[in-house]
C-alpha cells in the first residue's frame, strides 16, 4: 500500500497549519494557474485523486459538476473532508491510488493536487485513468517538480556571495527519496520530467499543457516566504486529454 503519512499525527497536525489547509484553494499559490487548465465542470463526472480536506470536491460541486468522487488513502483526511462538507453531490472514499479500479469511460475529469509524487507505480495509474475517462476527458494534476524531488533535503546552501541555492542530487537516478517534513521519513518518488510525460504518452494521453510553476512578483510581495520558489520550480502543473478517437 502507498505510504499513508497523512495519518501520522505529527504530519497531520503540521499539514493543518499550511495556508492551503486553512484557506483552501485560495491558499494554494498555484491555484489560479491550475484553474485555467480545467475544462467546464457543469454536468461532468469528476474524481479528485488524493482529495485531502475536499476543497476541490466542493469547488467542483459548486461549479455544477453532476457527480464528484473524492479519493484518499488517509482516514484522517477523509474524516476532515466529511466534517467540512455539507449538502449532497460528493462521495468520499478511501482508496489506494496504486490499486485503483474504476468503470471504463465513466469519468470526465480526473484532478489531483500534489499527491501523485507519493506513488511508485505511475504507469499503471495513468493507464487506469485513461481507460476510465470518456473520450475527450481530461486529467489535470500537479506534482512536486523533479528538480525539487532530486534536491538534497538539507535546506538551503549559500555560495561565497551569500546567494542561496538548492543543490540537485542525482537527478538521473530515479526512485525513492526521503524528506523530513512535519514528520521523519516521508517517502516520495523522484522521477524525471521526461518519465512523467512519457508515461502519459504511453498510456494514450495527449499532453495539452505543462507549466513549471513559480510565483509572480505580486505573490511574493503578498507572501515573502514564496521568494525562494523563484529560484527553482517546486511543482509542475499538467493537463492531458484522452483523444476522442484513439
């Protein structure tokens, strides 16, 4: 099973302090860019992979989605999502995404925010998602950028001028990387950007947009902590489509 770090009490408590946990989608600085990658949601069947607190599920429902399914491996995350959700139109379900099975041609949009870099078997997941999408359906997701997952998780280094830098460690060597973020031994999977893209292509997807996201000057002015993100892309955003005819 995929590592369930979000049920670790220390990790869960730390994650709860983030802006994206407190403020929802508007607390995620990449959201305005991610939003532009989304198709029209009205009347669509939407699945959120790694739904967390359910912020996007509620957004999709409010945009008129016909059915919304939020999937997460974390019991604590799902409990929080249900607690924060009122009304109908959203189903939350515990699921290990690496063992996901869904009916063929049943989903219009798969969405995922910063969840897929925890998974070991991305090719199998992408094939599953492709088969579950209707022709013309979309996959829109964000993940930690390979430049970030390849970096040493020992903090910033400084050169002789005092300029901060983020050292990249063995970019070409894919596999498990360990970070200490809110808890010790958080497992993430480092894979090259080419590996992400080629896995999508091999599954049949057409790549529509890739964004190596970074904050703009206005965002840095509003939140100076984002200044370090201009040095290297921490995340990437990607939109892919199942062709109407394969």
